[in-house]
C-alpha cells in the first residue's frame, strides 16, 4: 500500500475511515469489512481514543476521538490526559538509569545497600534446627527487567474516596493495601516474570537514594528534560488537572459506563502512576531514539541506551525484555515499546529504534483495547512500517496474541447472598478478586475456563449470544458456586 500526501491528510483519512479488522493468526483480512474508527468505537463500547503518530523522527500528528466521559459532550483532544498504566515503567526505568550515570546507583549492586526506608525481606525456610533466613541479592537491573523474582504482577488501584496506603504499607501488603506483600519467591536473575511489585520497590529505592518525592524526581530527571509538559505522577490528581483528564470506563451491556469517581487512584507510582498525553509519550520515545543515536544532550548516553535495548532474559514464549521496555524485531527494524492497562484505561507505545516511526494510542475504557490494537495495525499499514507483525486474535481462549484477555470477561459477578468476584485484565493476564481478597492472576485452561494462580480453584465463564460473559462458576473443593454478571 502506498499512501501519499506531505501533510499526512491521505494517511489520516485512511486511518480514520478504514480501520483494519482483527483476525486470527493465519487468517486473511482480504474481504473482511473495514470500519470507520468512530463506528468501531461505538461497536466496542469505547468512549474515547487519543493518538499520536511519529514519522520522520518527529510527531507528525495527534488527534482525539470520542468523548472524555460517556453521555457528556466534552470531546477528547490531543491535550486530554490519560492514565499511562504500565507505560509508567519505562519512564521510571530511565529515571533510575540517569541516577546510575550520575553515580548515585549501580546497575548490578545489591539494592538493599541503597534502600533505607524499607528492605527486601529475606527468603525464609525451616530446617531441622528451625527457621533460616537467607537474604537474596537483588539488583537494579533485575528490578527494571522483571527478573528479580519478586511477587505482585499488577495493581487494581483504589476507588476515589477509599483510604490510600503508604508506599511501605504497599510493600508490606498491610491494610489498607489491596495487594499481597512484595516478596522474593523465585530465584532472582534466572527468568523473566512480570512484576509491578519490582517497580514498587524501585519507587522506594529512588526516593531513598535522592531524598526527593518520586513525582518531583520524575519531573527533574525525565519529564522536563524531554518536554513532557502535560505529564506527571500526581496521584491523586489536583482539581485543575482533573478537569482535563479522561474518565475511565467499563463496558456494560455493550456500552461504555464511567467508573464511579472518574477513575482509580494508583499510589504505586513507578509501575502505574503516570498521567500523560500520547504526544508526551511520543516525545519520550523520540528522546530514547535520540539517545540511542548518540545525539548530544540526549536523556541518556548511547552506551546506557544500548544496554536498555538489549534483551535481559531471552526465553521462549515471552517477549524480549530490555531495561524497562519490551523489544521486538531485529537490526534496522528493531522496535521498543510497552502496553498498559489500569482500571478503565488501556494504552500502547511502539516505536522503531533506528527508523523515525512509531505511534502511541490511549483509550479511556476497557472496551477500547481491541480498537486500539486494530488502530495500530491500520497505522502500520498507512505508514508502511517494515517487518511489523500485526496484532491477531487467538482462537485458543478468547485472548489476543501477547496474552491480553478479551474484555468479554471483565466485570463484576455476584449472587443474591452477597458473594462477589471482580474480573479485570492487566498486561496479558486475567485477574480475579473474590470478595475483599487481593486480586490474583489466572491461567487459561480452555476457551472459557481459568485456574486461579496460588489457589485450588477454577472459574468457568458462561458466554451469551453476543460473545460477552453473562455468568461464571467458581469450582473449589468439589463445589460449584454460580455468580451472575452485574
């Protein structure tokens, strides 16, 4: 496909009117209907989407589509703020790497030597003589490449008005924290296992080393130097910034419905706390590319950037992970990026390491996830991205390749006795929270059955005529507990 127009108008028109269909891997898109973006959003129950496209080493254009809040007239603009969710992590990683270059941290030293407000606890076991504590050696490299063996995949956030835990309370898993303690439970440095918990340790590490609050440090080290003027780790948002922020949405009965309070608050700053615009995240990507090219006054040295873009845990069946970013492709067509999914928000950044191409797409609803992926496929077509593997649907269990579960399962399920289960998706896994218990990840067994990690329990979803889940059954200890989607 060859689209032209130095002002990008032809490409923009194609992207807005000819959104590619999502198909299973190996299935041809030829003959499949394409749809206008706004129509695709309406079908998916996506309230709003914001886009920034990188071409020729600069931000070529940025546009917003849909509304800030379902049922309200305010439109999404390029200046509308969105939660970046896990795209916070590469920003935090760059903060840490800047401190390494300043000599305030080391990449491979024990982080417990730098932590003062809290320490990574020892691994405890019992032998014939009694309790034994063995202190693991955890490095910054391991924290930011998800190879530290630390627990807690992700965080559900806190509804507006709920008590907010302190950082050390989150690390210790103490009330009012809604996640378990962050601990080492697998051998560090051996394999990649995604851990928002590791980045929460990073939050404490950076504050302890500098003596500065994390949001202030982020402005000094990354956001201000890269011109990310609309971005910040402010949690909760100030009244002024809340006025320009998109509201988070769930899909209920095929329609986007705002989350009470507008969004969840994420005191876990390094893993999830950034608010930004797609244009600012594009500036971040361009800043990394400039450093990789060795440009003067770049955010990091070329040597450090090469480490950042080097796979740290090359394994089968997982994406290659660098220092804070995920990697794909090779040579001249190598790319870096990150996805993100907070409660009612989804987003993705992808950019070529050497070519001046890429894009950022952000949505304010879980119904926008598949639209986001289809839109990135279409942008890649319009701009002739080389060796870009389109996102495909997986027929295995209703998930996308890359592991992100479909939104057909996401929601709250309950019975008349008051038993409840909240189902969410985050960074490639389906999460289940029963009652007031912490949310736990799950592993797919069939198209509709998931086993709950860490428990002798499974759930089976019942799908309705439209493909969305209408109920689930909890299987535990030989008993079945049916819950209906509310």
